[in-house]
């Protein structure tokens, strides 16, 4: 920073201080008014001056100090002027330090140099080692070019670089790319050395090649070593989140993991069980888990119901798009999900999250490690799966491993006991240093937050609806539905389901996945209830007496329903019908004149000839024989209708 008065009269700058300040502002130079011993004064950055005036100021300072200006490096100054203002300001400050050191000369001790610099520049003076580095950088550089040379990021020319053939360097980088990540650089250098000798390529020493390799950007080095996919993954900075902004049970993480030990389910066959767990994100507390032979939606829904029954319905479920978690039984009715997207429109099966009012959020594909459940499983896999109790039953960390002859599977009862114990210890362990824990256990953090939450308890209706699995089905002409070989519907629900038969209509049938013989429930396409207690049809023996009884009950119901329908139709008696029909014989109606005009259809042939006229018998009244025939026909029609 220099004063405005120090540049008055230099180059195009006016000699008057006020005019000089106005000239600086017109040329885009920012000035500041500060206090000084002689009163307020205006200062500005020397690097902000236009190039002719800046060089004139530097030349004056060098002449005053007795230093030669030297030859102007146009390329260096062009790069200097293209740099941001903050970079140029740092460069000018470093150049000022170096000029002062050169004026003092090498005979002045470093303690005196530092005192003189701090007296002139204040606390902005760097350390002695930094000043030595500045002096080394400008060695052989003319004073007029100090600022561009000391600019941060500027590469000085220095000694001439060793000649390296482009083909040789490309071969060097290709060998590193195709070799294993641990392949020695020196061996790659040797390979290129031997090939370059036969090709006539210029190839430097290993130290020179290593320096050039070390000067490459980190991304370029890692891309050659590990590939672009792994490099992009390692260079991606993780998103920092504050978990203390979450409340207990506001977000629950769901995931499943295959265990690393073999279990005996009671038949002696070794099985690797899968643990499905729900973890509260705010506290890392394990809310509940299921040990199942495989990851499936039925066990997942059962776990969600059990946790909601114990702690209340949580607000949001965060999971990946696995088939057990993104299927209809869990995510049915969600506006957007990754799986079964074709059924996201029209009549959609309903899942447990829909009935319990739980928001569902899926982790992005390839980013499932963002779930808290993944980190909890990583911890449990070390303190649970590798326990000495599983010494002869350990399966390794590869999910596709097969049991060897020396495997001794652990009984299921022992596995359940160990899992219960270790998860409880995981929840109760104190001294946790995660966000918001402050030395408490995960259960302590959860209990503190749970005491401030108003639980949402499940109603019996929600429990029932959330326990069902749903599927759109068609109603047949018998008022029944068929699902996977099961037939539902009898005479008690026939009248409710028959209106939905035909014309491509579907109903949403809900069944108990744990007991398919339990009654079902049906909804229409607007999710309005059609009927409940739709009993399954059980096939009996061909000559079963019970089947005969069912058929008799069905016929009785049909007879009663028909009789009730007859009564509901409100038919007239025979006398009432005859009286109603007798009104057709009213004289006023019989005396109506018959139409004399004859209406004929259009004819597009030859012109019509005049028709011959014949005498017709005129009737003054209806003959008695015609009336008798009419009455007989009406009576016969009534008899047939009855």
C-alpha cells in the first residue's frame, strides 16, 4: 500500500493530490482514507495502477535505492496483469521486501534486516526462511520483474528442463495406468529407458522423471494409478451434516446385511442369516432387528410394525432400493420409487408406509453407504461377527462363500442370545463421541430425545391394514377372485364384488402374508372399501358331506336373495295389472281416426307411375272378432310372464 501523494506527477497522474485521487478513481483504482501522523491520507495498492504508471513508480524506487531496473520481461508482466488483484497485491508486497533486502546488502545481519523491515512494513513481514526463499526465487531476475516472479503460483524459468520425448513420457504414463496401483515407478522408468534406447527417444534420469511425476496434479497421478472411477470417488469431498438438527424418530435408517457366521436352524444345515435392522439416525440407537434366512419384504414389514408398536410411528424411513425395501409390501402407494415403476399409476398396491403415514426416502443408486445403518453394521461386523464364539463357524466377509468340511454351525438359540447381548451392549456403551452424544450412550441420547416426543401410536385398524399385502385382481362372473391359486369369495360377498366384474375392472385385494387362509379385504380403484371378511374357498373331497352342506347353504342363500329381490321389485298383482291394461280400451283412444296418409321410403329409380286405385271397405267401429283375438293374446302373454 502506498500513499496517493507518493505518485503525484508520475506519468499521466496529475501533480495535485486531489486531482491525482480523482485520476486514480477514474482509472478504476480503489483508494482508502486512513489515519496517519500528519492527519488523514489516501492509500491504494500499487498493483492496481495502470502498467505505465506502476513501472514508473518502481523505476523511481529502484533509482533512489541505487538498483538497476533491468530488462522488462513482457511475457511475465502479461501473465502478471491477467492475475486477480489479490494475487498481484501479494506479489508487490514480496517484491518490496526483496528490494529492501537488496538495498541493505548481504553484510547486514538477519536480525537487523528483520527489524528494519518490520519498522517499515509492520507485522506483514514473513519469517527469515520465507525471505530467503524470495531471494532465491529472484536470483538472476531483473528488479523490474520481481513482482511477476514472486507472484503466487508463478513458475520461474530456473535451470533448463531436461529433454523428455513426448512418446517416452506417454509410454511411461501408460505403463503406470495398466499396471497394478503398487507397481514401482522406478520399474516403469526402467521399462521406458530400455525401450527409449532402441527407439532413439530422449529419456532423462530417474530423479528427473520422478520430479516431473511428482509435479503432476494429484488428480492426474491418481487417475493413472487407480482409474477415473476410483479417483473421482476418492477426490469427492463428503457432505458434512449436522445430526443434532434431527429429532429422535424423525428419520429411521433401514438396511440388511448377511452375517459372517454359519447358523444351524435346527436341521443341521449351515445357513448364513441376514440381519435386517432399524436404526434411529439422530442417536445411532438400534431400534430393532430381525434375523432371517434371506432379506425379504414380509420380515421387513413385520420389523417395522414391531418397532412402531414399541416406540410409536416414526416420521421417515430412509433405505436403499433393494427388492425387499422398495417393493409393494413396504413402498406400495408411494408416489415415486425405483422398483415396479410400471404400477405407479392406476390401481397401485398399498404398503405399510402408506397405512402408517411414514414418509419414504430412497438413497441414490451407488450411494447406499450414506445410510447410518451401513455404518452401524460395519461396527457390529467387527464386534459381533468376529467373536470367539463363532470360531468354528466363521464364514468370512464374502457373501457368496460356501461352507467347508470343518465348519461347525452355531445353533440358532445361541446366535439369538449373542446378537441380543451384543446389540444391547452397543446401545448401552458410554463415552460415545458422535454428534450430540457428548460422552453418553446411544440409548441415553435416544431416551433424552424420546422424552420430548409425543408418540404416534398405531390404531388396531392401522395394525390390521399394515399387516396385509395387496394385489390388483379381477373379479370373475361368480363374484370371486383368484390370487396365486387361492380363491376368495362366497355368497356373503358375492353381491358386493359382482359390480366390479368385466370391462377391465380391478379390485385391490389385501391378504395376510403370514396366513393366506385368513379372510381378505377389497378396495376399489379410488381406495374406497368394497367389503371385508372375504373368506377363502376351501376345496373339499369330491363326495364330501361338508361340501354338500356348503352347496345347500349356498342354494338357500341364493333362494332367499332371489325372494328378497322379488319383494324389492314391487310387482303388481294380476288384478292390478289387468286393471292397468284395461285402460287401453278407453273409448276416447279407440275413437282416434286412423292415419290416411301413407309414408313411403325414397326411391331412386325411374319416375313413379300413378298407382291404380281400388275401393276399400270403410269400418265405422272395431269388429268384435278383432277384440276377442286381442284379449286372448294379452291373456296368453300374462300367463307366460307369471
